[in-house]
């Protein structure tokens, strides 16, 4: 049984819309043509006045921070983490993390995100939520070094997590999640990279989110940030670096030959006053850039459309050049670049690619008229415009109704947890 999407619009490379039939089977896009036919027992979706595009790739978040949305705002990063967020996280039970993940997944599915890269703890609870809901994810248990004994214990737990969940249902991939250079020394990260290489998985790592990290690195390790990456062997791994706000142009150029992907998080960086990453320059220097929301405690939502729009507009503003990060390039960062960073064949509507797709309702005032599909996708579309979300050829939402999540139950559970956390 396949899914037949009849008479939907696709965005041509020129930006113009073209009407096509699309057939999905066994989790992939099997056929795209002017006219196709459904087989008996196929699910048929009417694509009239709908735009079919790849789902979005949220390449850096802490999903269960949905439980902490709005709990501590308007505070600098270090104070926010150490005085506000970490103390509240100490109160979280494993079951809380599961319900926070369910809430975040509901928000992402409704907003057109089909894959996300997460770092949190206990990550088994996030994996359980992913398995139940059918979204795609790359999951990394967060690792913070306290001492040799604790570090070794946490590393073994991360290895066991990977062995348990890697490849689950063709939906879950896994990673190691050393938190940051100020919580994990280079010798500890070297051990992590050794295991990551052995298991052929990613390393997900916060890096130069705040300006003070450069001084911390020099003072505590006698290294500049790029030498830290070298000493930690992170340049030898497939590494997803979150933020990179304070990378210099020269550093971005030096990183470009490696399997380093920088996850840009414009809303979170602005809200925490961490700064503005000059990613247009990074891209020009050959650094591979993807996009993320960060956690909802520092964003405060999981709206990837907002991230894409803000990413493009900020780079135009700080460069004084309206041509940088045009709509087509921005949408590729929001989709295909993200899938590539997570080592998945998705992010485009082409035969043979993952059937991780969304339908957008064009029959609305703010999407009328439409001259260029990429322009609307980056500069106009909002989460509420997504009517259908499909992951791996399975429909997770149709006509704005979640099909794998009891939304009311999730909302009720999270409200109960929030009441306890506020006590």
C-alpha cells in the first residue's frame, strides 16, 4: 500500500510552481509525473491548491525543554543556565522528559518539521516518544564531565543508548552529546570521539555560543578554540557544532574541509544576547551551515519557519547586501542541508529520497498571489499553513489533525508537571 498525492504543486528550480502527481512507497518517493494512477488500497490525498515540499530539519534542540518554556527569560546565558535552568532540571523525573518530548514533537509535526537533532537527558525517554509518534530524529544523551569515574559511567551509558536505539524503525539515528568546552575537557572528548568513530555516529557539541568561551578555553586549557577542536579530535569526527556565534572568518575557513556542520540558532542567540553568527560569511568560506531552534527555554518555540526567515533577514541586515542568503539558499539550509548533516537521504522532493514531506495550503490570503515558491516558503509561510505531515511514508498529521499523538492528553500531562515544577 502506497500514498498517492494527486495534483499537487511542486517548486521548480526556477521558483515557479508546477502541478504533479507524486507516489510514495516503502518510505520513499517512488514516482513524480504529470499523471500517475493509484493502486487498489492506496491512500489518496487530494493535492489541489496545496504545495508539496520537504519537511524541515531542526538540527539543534533540547526537546523536553518545552517543560521550561517561559520559566526563566531575559537573563544572560551563564546565569540562565547555572542559576535558573539546571536547578529546575534537577527536579525533572524521567517520565517528565517523555511528556515534554511528546509536547515538542506535537509542536514540530504541526509546524512541518520532520526530523530533529536532540541533546538531553535521560534521552531514552525522548527516544520512546519518537518511536511512538513516528517522527524522525538524531538523538544524543547530554554528557557533562564531573570527574573521571562519573565521566566513564556516562560515556558507557551513551554507548549503550546507541546500541539500543541506532536505526530503530528506520527513524532513529544516534549521536554522542558532549555538552560544551566549558563542561567537557578535551581529553574526555577524545574518548567520546574514539567511540563515535568505532560506532560510526555523529558528535553533537555546543561551541562558541558565548563570547566568554574563548577566554575560558585559553585560561583553562591554554588553547584557542580551533586548537581545542583539534586536541579533542572533533575534526576527525562527523561533528554537529551548535551555535558557533563567535567563530572568526579565518576559523570558519579552516573548518570547511572537515565533516563539520554548524547548526545556526538565530532566535536563541538573539534572546540570550549571545550575538549574531555571520553565517553568510561562513558559507562563503565553505563552512557547511544548517538550522535549529535550540530549546524552547531559550527560543521560546520550535518554529523553523521563523528561524529561516530570521536567518535570511539578519544576514541581509548585517551585511548591507540584500542578495545574501536568498530564499532558495535559505530553504535548502532549512531542509536538504539538515538531512545531509544528519547523514540521511532527504530534504528534497525527488524520486528515491525519503518520503518526509509536508503539504502547505495555498488557499489563504497571506499566500496569495504566489510568484516564486521559494520566496513564500522562507518569507511568508507559518506553521499553521501546514495541513499534512508525512515521515517515512507515514501520515502523522492530516488536515491539521495529529494522528499519532493524543494532543489533549499531552497538554494535560504537561500542565500537571508545570504545576509541580513551580512549587
